C-alpha cells in the first residue's frame, strides 16, 4: 500500500498536473478516448491524503476549477468549429450513418430535454462531443448553449473530483481506489446514456 501511495503521489506531484488535466479535458471533446476523467480522479485521490509533508500533491479547489474551466472551453471550441463548418460538416455527417443517427437522436432528445440534455451528455460516452458539435451545426444561439455547458462542466468536474476524494478517504490513495472511483464515473455515464436514449413517454390521453 505504501508503494502504491508513493507511486500515485509521485505521478500527480508538481504543478504540471493542472495543465495536463486541462489539456486532456479540453481535447477529449474532439478525441473522446482521452482518459480525462481518470486523470481528474487520480489527482483528486492523491489530494485526499495530502499532508504538510506532501506540498506538491494537487489541491482540490484548483483541480476543480481547472477541470470545469477546461470542460466549458472545450465545449465552446467544438461549438464554434461546428457552427463555422456549415455545409462541409453537414456533408461529413451525412456520409457517416453512425453520425447521422446520432444527430437524429440528438435532435429528438433536445426537443424533449432541452438544456438538461447538455448536462446529462457530459457524463455519457462521447455525448459531450455529439451535443457540442450538434448545437453548433444546428446554429443554436450561444446564450442558449453556453450556460448549460457551464453547468455541465461544473457538475462533471465536481462529481469526478468528489469521487476521487471520497475514494481516497475510504480506501486510501491507491490505484485500487482510483480504479473504483473511475468505475463509478463510468456507471454514471452509462446511466446518463440510458436516460438520453430512452423513448419519450406518450402523452396521456385527454378525457
């Protein structure tokens, strides 16, 4: 356990962890395979057992602010890119059956769930990418998208940092703890994906 504690702290020690976390979160809207959630959880797990003897371990508040800011900035960049892409982006989507189906589902879900879909999609696998790019391609107003993106970023960052901190408190700053917390993040993503894709309830008949 001590070896695990030392390796976890050594991996996240130093101020460089913040720009690495920020870059990963910023870019995973374009490359959803990047392990941004795992990086946030690992840093928060190490921070859970910080002491005066380990001043280089990440601090929770800067980590939370870094993750939330990078999330919103990445959403905004994807939105602007899709908004300016215009016909070229539409043609690229039309050539991909998977992307066309995702855009169709997004349109239906947006009609049902409104801005709360942006928050749910932040947890779903690749949902952030589909919503941000879809909002831009559909020319939705930035004032209708950005506040929900900010709420989604803060919610996701708070949940991820909280998972890492709680795991570190209960199980210690170990790789096992980081893994359990990451699994909880994936489970939340699976639930979010289910809520987004489930069929809308039929309206009750008027008597």
